[in-house]
C-alpha cells in the first residue's frame, strides 16, 4: 500500500485528503505542524509528501527545499488551497 504524508496547518484539508486518499487504498499520515516532519519521514518512509503551500505555521518553501536536498528521490507536491 503506497504511503502518503500530508503536512498542512489546516485540519479540514487534512481530514478531507486523508478520507479521500484512504478510499483509494493509500496509507495516509497527517501532520498539522512541522516539528515532527523529519521523524515521520524517516520512520514512515512515505512514497509521497503533500505539503501545504500557504501554511501560516511554517515556511513551506524552506521545508520543500530541505526535503529535496536531503532526500532528492522523495516526491514532494505542494498543495494550493483553492477554497
């Protein structure tokens, strides 16, 4: 089962994405804070990270760049909230 880590400070977005992706047979872990992201990336070894682009609680661009520098093979997609 593919694993997806979703990091966003909007809990509604996290719940919606977790529900929809679980229905499609993905194992989903969500974080609404950035403090534990490296712990979860290293332990969970996700196949994909979805990162909230407009999060108020953390600098998404910095985290995106950090991930790509440390684990360049890990796909990271930025989420843009449209609503």
